[in-house]
């Protein structure tokens, strides 16, 4: 059975890029969210195997959403994505429970490597 993934990014074209990489490589994208609040709701509803989460988003940022998801499921697998290679954000994300970190613009092989490593 294909791993089920929730894609979270406020930019529709970024969600489309990630979705494209994932579906071409046998993953099932079960949902999308455009902000952290939606991400938390979709996670509750869909119970995906993994979440790709943008950091900088309106309503609720990715790190806050990550913390909310981890409260619901301490075993959740979340990979953070951000254009900013800001060290502090990476550290915040990892401390909050992120399994990996992908920098935009995405390279398909890096996305796939992070996902397969996280899903084991």
C-alpha cells in the first residue's frame, strides 16, 4: 500500500510541485492544506503517514502546526520545508519534532530521500 502524505504549503504551485514528485514516485497524496490551521484539521481527519510542512504561512505557521500535530500524535512524521535556510528555524523545527528539513527550491531527489528516510 502506498504511503499517504499530506502536503502543506501556502503557495499552490509549491503544493503542486511536491504532489507531482510524490505521485510520480508511488506515494499517495491524501490531502493538501494552505496554512497551519488547515494542516492540523486535515491531519486530524486524514491520519496521513507523513506531512510535508512549509514553515512560513498565514493563520498559523508551520512550527506551531507541527507542535499541534505532535500533541495529537507524538509519533507523527513531519518534514519541514522552507525557502529560508535560517539556522534558527531549522533548529526550532527539529526541536519541535520535525524529522527532516527540505530547502526550497526543491530538488526531487532530496525530497524523496527525506521521505524515504523518515518513513523508514
